[in-house]
C-alpha cells in the first residue's frame, strides 16, 4: 500500500457486476487504507469474489429498497467504523476501474485546497467503439475541467464535508451525486474536476432500448432534483427540465395541434429539431470530435429529450399518487457464475450539452 494513501479509504458499490467487479477491486485494493465493497443483493458470486480479493464486504438488507445513495452511505459508515481516522473516501462504481495515478493527483489536490469537498476526473468508456451508444456515452463523460457544479459516481471526497451535509440522500433512485453537490455548494464547499484520467467505465449498451431507459432515468433524476432544489438561489435542474418540456412536449403539441387551423403550416415548426441537431453538432465539433461522432451525439441528444420527458412524467405521476419510484435499470449482467440484473449507478451529469446550457 502507498503510505501516502493510508488516510484514504474506498467504497465500491454494485450488484451482479461479475468480471467488472473483479477488475474494479483489483484496481484499488492495496492502494488505500481499506476497501469496502457494498453489495445490493447479488446472486452471481460477487460477494464471494470480493472477499477472495480481500475487500471488506457489506451486504445490504434486501427488505429495504436498494439505491446507490443508500449503498454509498452504508459503505462510508462501515469504513469509518473500522478505520475512523480516514479523511478521504474514493467512491467508485462496481462497473468501473480506477486508472493508475488518479489517487495521487486527487489526494494532492484535496491536501492543497481546504475548501474543496469533491475532486473528480475524466471517466472514459472501456469500449467506446463497440456501439454507437457507448460512443455517445463516452462523449457525455467528457466535461470541461475546473470548478464544477457536480460530480459522478466516481470521485474522491472529503469525509468532513460529507458529514457537514449529512451524506447522500438515500431516498433518491438516481442523480444522488449532483444533488449532494448542490448541498455541498450551499454549505460553502467547492467541487473541482481535474484534467486527469480517473476511471474506465463499462457501459455495455448494445441496444436502443437500453439507451432509452438510461435517458428515462436521467429525466427522472432531473425532475426529482428540480423538486428538491428548484427554487432560488440554487434553481437546480430548472433549465434542464424546462428545455425537455419545451422540445419534447410543447413544440410537437403546437406543431401538430395547430395544423388543422393553419392549413398544416404549423408542421413546419418541426424544422426546429434540425436546427437543434445542428446546434449540438457544432458544440461537439468545437470540442474537436469527428463529424461522425458529433452528428451521432447531436441526434441522440435530441431523441433523448423524449425519453427524458417520460422520466419527468414518471416522477410527477408517482408523486401525484404518492407512489415510491423504483430503480430504472438498463444493463445486463457481466460474465459471471449466474445471470442477474445490474443496479446502475452512472452519473446523472450525463448529456453535457444540456447541462452546459447548449440546448
């Protein structure tokens, strides 16, 4: 173990991650004072594999609904119970692999910046060229370095800051990291993104239906975040939700609904979608992506608004009828001893063009 990281622990979370989990644990074990793996009801041998790699395993009670936020809070509690002197915690999703050199760079930054609560870096897809969906996802992770408004599921955090705001909101089924960052910012803490490689992520999105569900999940996170912190001064997710409603609901309703009264001329309003694709495409070209990848990302950003609208409507429908939202899953299991379903924990800071106010 690197003595410089003796004051650091790691919390890994997952469910039925199979070989992805093995890679994840091997990338961090021995590099920090303690590694805690929090399992959410795996049936594929993940718990046995984690113990075999000398990770400290915590199995969550299945009687309480699984969420990534709940798992992260429980993992930190277990970490501090065994090693209360730990100052920093590296959170990492079980489908990710830590990149060499990240912990050194991240810990150095936190050591030198007392008001920084969270530091994150560049997450990349392991197989970006396998499918168009993996490629688009890899581009979504490419957010600019510097002072940030949010982080994803992989980040090094100052434990003092987590205690200051009460940790993650365990009731959220998605978007728990950006919501945490809102509360950290309100408490006077900073979030920073380094221009440094951090993790490899295995999205493994091979079908349109998977990508659609992932976008629905994003819309749900936007709506729930807005419901929690949408008022001033944060106005969290207000712009994102408004943009989705304008493009995926109001525009098509006006274009089609007024067609009988305008002799079909209102249908021409749908040309705006082409302009939106052009606008997002120009953004990605400005980030020096190829024309093909910029076009793919822009088309998926526009189509994704309709999936995100489904997520927004799902949140408000459940809230109207006082129903508890359930996890929105999109992955299939990694190779393992048995099949299962992944509890996804991707960062909901995805769709960077929207969050940057490009749409």
